[in-house]
C-alpha cells in the first residue's frame, strides 16, 4: 500500500512504525511531508521512508493520504491540497476535533475517514475509533482498517458524534489512567515500599486487572466484589475512594473532555 503522511508528530511516527512492522506498507512506499526539514530527514533516516519536499509531492501516487497535522495548521494544509487529490485516493484524518464535512470542504475531496487513535498506539496497544464519509468504498475502508489495526484495536462507528465521545474516553483516557498509576505508586512509596518495587507491582496490577475484565467478560463491579471481603483491607480502601468522590470525578472528567471536544469544532 502506498501511503503519504502530511505532518508527523508522535502519532504520525507511531502509525509509520506500526504499518511497516505489520507489513501493511513498505518503507519505500511511504512518503512523508513535514514543515520541519529536520523531522523529514529524521524519519527518512530512521524508517527508510521517502522525504517529500512539499505536501503535493508526498501525495503523488499515494493510495492513502494521512493528515497528521495540528488543528491550527490544518486550514493552510487543506488550502494547499485543495483540488490536487484524485477520486481514488483516500484521506485518513487523525486531526482532533475536525469533522469530516470540514475536511471534505477544505480539500475539495469526498473520500474521507476520520479516526481518533490514542497514545498507547505508540507501543502497539492503542485503540482507534473511526468513521467514514459515504463516498468511501469497501476497498478504501479495508485500507483504513489495516492501517488503524496495525496500532492495536480499531472500532468503526457509523455516527460521527461518537468520535468526539471517543476523544473524551480513549483519547484522553490514558492520561487519567497514568494519573491513577502515579498515585498508586506514590501511595505505595508512602507506606514504605521501595519505588522500583512499587512501580512494578502497580503496573502488573493494572495490566492484570484490565486483562481480567477482558478475558472473563464479567462486569467490573462483579470482579471488584470478588476482591472485597467484608470488613477487610480492600473495603476500607474503597470506602476512602468513594468518600473522596473518585467515581464522580472520573465521570465529570469525561464529560468535561467531551464538551471541550465539541467546542473545538466550532
């Protein structure tokens, strides 16, 4: 598959690495255009991809054009590419907060996929929620699916409004999980565990707990009850979390992130 990347950044680099490692695209079939010459050279040297001198050159003969620029740079990029894309080319946008309609209008192009990948994609454990315009055909959907699944798990949604919801949950969610992990490690250190031991214990606890939910298909509340003995240590700890409003705060964080995602579209 021939893929063009407009812009880079951490997520763009993650996608390049993922599609190469998964065999979705060969390095020689990937072209990268970035405003920073140093980044283009870095990616060409590190991954063996082609460094394009401008956005138009990058899109030549590409089957998929990935928009991986920052939202404040998108208007200029679309203006430069408007009318330059062929009908058979697919545009895959990972630009946060920008709806498909705006991308189609800005590019003068109808075949557009909008995706929301998340940070763990950088280690092959991400999740990407995506949707497509009506003009995206089955073959183009398969191309988008193969690129997104190379980073972890992909989830197609028919309603674009779910993308903003995914932004608040899977997009922002890693930051919430990192904060919980950080707090658990700090708490373990506070009671006397060496930091390296605390880190390893907390990480495996979080990974194992997530796997339990995934593999048993049980509701998290059911699994939580299995861990919680009446009058025991876990019950005491959960009481503190409930009194501190952890459950409500996480819900409020997701709602706030969702509202912010909606505001970015205005």
